[in-house]
């Protein structure tokens, strides 16, 4: 059984923790960010006309959750969608929204899906993101509707948890997440306590932002493809 540190924002953190527990692992949920809706972007959505876009894009369930919290579920039902991830697709399906295709596993596969489409598209995005989609589709309009707000590191209770019973592994989903975790560990003087922790990263880009000491000690592992299933496959089998 692995003791697995999860620092992503809620509600994804709890969903990942439940999955970890079902696999026989011991999750430690200590978020370093929280999701914050961006009112300017939500106002932009409410001001859209029917001719502004034929297709809306989301790459995270957080975007759908932000729409729902803003009372835009009824609006979402009237649109056509292309999405990354089963959970985002499921939530849109609960609304009754129309997906043009089954959800893709990652952004690269979403690009393949969209590559032959010529209709106007709007990407409902995070403020902090890699500009992969907009670089591939320069005519795509991007509306940031949420951001992952940094919480400033671990609080005293979290530090005590990490020092008393250190996790054996950490799940790292983004370059920013890697940087925030490294910063939080340094700020809390936990480097020695977590010296054996393995950093399990979603991609080589994410791994490049892990601490040099961890990379040099071969404690950084990279998923074969940028999906959660591939990331979790890096964990040892529970004994």
C-alpha cells in the first residue's frame, strides 16, 4: 500500500482520494490550490449571441462545475460541446447537453478530433494553462472562467501530518502544481522528512518542474501518456 499525497484542488482532490482508497492505497489530501470563478469570463458567456460559436470546448471538469455554480446549466444545455475527460462529459450529460463525440482522454486527442472542423469555437478555460489549443487553433476564442488560486503552502496541521507519517508518493498533474509543491515543502522545512517521496508526474513537462534533488535521485517518474489512468499505474500494487 502506498501513502499518496494529493495536492490538487477540490473537488478533484476528494474524487482522486476515493479512487486511491478503492485501489487499496492511503490518500493524504492536502490541497495547495482552490478553484476560484472568474466573474469577467462568466459575464462574457452570458453576453454571447447564438452566432458567436457553434462549438464549446472544455478540458477540465472544473469548468463545468464553475458553470453549474454560476447558474449556467440551462445555458449549457443549449450548446454543443467537445470535452476532455469522462467526468466532464458525465456532468454535461447530467445537464442534458449535446456532445459532438465521446470525451477524449487528453488534449492531444481532442486536437485530433477538432482538426478537421471549421466552425467557430470557444474554449472555456483556466486562467493558468498551457496555450496548446489556442496555438493549434488561432481563430478559437478563449474565455478564462476559473483559476487555481494558490493557498500559500501547508498549514501547521498539514505540516504535522507530513512530518509524522510522510507520504511515499505524490501525484503531480501540472507544472504549476509541481512548483507549488516544491515551494510548500521548502517553506515548511520538510525536505528532509520527504526525502524519499516519489513524484509521479503526468508528463515530461511536469517532471521538469520537480525539484532537482528529486530528479537527480531518480525519484521522479513520468506516466506513459498524459492520462490519470497512466499516472496511477505508476503506483506500486497494494500488498
